[in-house]
DNA sequence: ATGGTCGGCAACCGA
C-alpha cells in the first residue's frame, strides 16, 4: 500500500498538481493539509472522477485538512477536541485495518507568543489523544505537517534557526515523545542522510532549487507498519520549481 | 541588509 502527505497551501490553487500526481502515482491514501476552503466549496468532483473518496474538514481562509482514499474510510473523526475552538487541523479515519490520523500542527508564529504556546498545547493534546485511543502494537499512521524539525540535518541552516519557531527545544521535546510511544519516522528509517526537505519558505527566492528547506512533514508508523515499509521518498512536481508551492509530497510504500 | 512571496479574499492575516 502507498500512503502520501502534502501540504497543499490551497487545495483549489494546487488542484492540477494534485490531480496529475494522483493519476501518476495512484496512492491508496493521500492526506492533505492547508486546504484553505470551506466544506461547501471543497472540490469533491475532481477526486471522485479520479476514483477516490474524500473526507474533509475546512474553514474560511485558513487551515483545513482532507483524506483522499481509494477505499472508503470508516470511523471518521473530524475534531481533536470536543470543544468549539476547532481549527480544522485534524482528521482520523480507519482504512481497512489501518488507522490514519492526518494533522496540520499550528505553525506557532514566534517563540514566546500565544500562538507558540497554542502550538505546544496542541501537540501535547495530540499525543495524549493517541495514547488514550490507540495501541502501538496495532497498525496506525500519523501523518501531516508538524511544523517542527527535529535534528540539525533536517534544516538547511541549523545554526541560524536554532531556538526559533519550528526548531525549538520545547517543540522537539514533545515531538520526540511520539517515537517514545512507538511511532517510527519512516523517512528517517530509510534515509539516514540529511539535506532532504519537504518545506521551502516562499520568501527565499528559488529556495527549492537552492536546497534551502526544512523537513517538517512526517509519516509516522507504529511497529507493525514500520517494519513493512519498503520505500519512502520526497516527490517534487516540476511546476514546484517554477512557482514555489510551499511543500512537496512525502510518500511511503508498505509491502505486506 | 529587518526585505522578500504566496493564497484567500477583499484589508490584511497566516505561513
């Protein structure tokens, strides 16, 4: 089975790239973040025409997540929280025997701000939710844009960004508890070398071509899945080189 | 050097 994640930075603006990628790669599941569209305006038809089911949770202008799957998902949960401060950052489903959680972790703006504190609490709440509702001995994928790089090899200029948002010890301390519980970073399992990124800053000209990026998107898998992972790669559409697109596809293949 | 560029959506906010 093939699973992928992609921060779209607008599912409507990136629709040609997503559609072509689905037609070419035919993944079983594609999780997307930053769809930036209200549910009433979500472009359902292009995905159904391509042979996919789509589950989505959006809001006006910001955030929004979706799970695009060949098999219709079950056990759909569209909120991390029961309360009403939901920001359309979470979807969990079950696809066959595999549980999938798709997240768009708050970006955090800057260390020391309320937004940074919210990011830390959101990540902690996600970890708590996983511990309370899942078993590391069962097949679970937690994928998406975590907005945190863990190691110096995951950032193009670690000295410049050390202690800044996205590369701060408080964020990293929480994210390290995910593998402590039993979730394996399957890209890192297959690729020990640094310099492989999934995000590039719009404001750096030609950042992708210049390899000035961050690895902040992850496919995390519990042991029963991680031990079946055969290949994990970062995939770039040619159009992303000409017009930056924020993130690239991250793809993991599992052989059962 | 404290900028730069996107997308949504209608003035800036978020990344």
